[in-house]
C-alpha cells in the first residue's frame, strides 16, 4: 500500500509543480495532497516537502492551522473567475453554468473561510 501512496504523492507533486507555470492547475492543493501521501509512504519525502523553502510554509500552515495564505486565496479566486468567464464566453448551457457557479461558489466559501496563512 505504501507504494501506491508514494506514486500518488509523486504524481500530485509533479502536477502541482507544473501548476506553478500552467494557468488553472492548482498548485497548493496538489502539494498538500503530495504531503499527505508522503506522510503515509516516505518519511524522507515527507520531511523534504515540510522543509522545502517554497512548499514547506504552505504545507505547515495547512497542517498546523488549516490555513491558506492570502496570496493562495487570491490566486484561487482569480482562477475561479477566469474558469467561469471562459465557460460563459464559450456559451455553455445555462444548467451547466448554474451547476458550475454553485460548485465554484462553494469552493470560494471554503477557501475564504479558512484562516489566512501565518507564515
């Protein structure tokens, strides 16, 4: 089972890193997922991600306080508005837009109801 957690963690981390340069690919949730998977598969990789200069603070904020940084909240909000705007421009059916609006609004409520990062 540890090998599956390791593979999932590595996959999440690679896609999360790609999200640093690709629009609409969520970096923070994927890095947090990678840390979760590494905690179940590899002490070495889990320590590495916790001590990483970029990924460490966001991971520690979430682990210790359930917090998301203000920068992360803003980036997620902008991405959500862009995604919804693209859907409107593409002329998706109204029921799809309504469903998407409900889901994305729920995500925004969750994100903004979390404490802001302390680091």
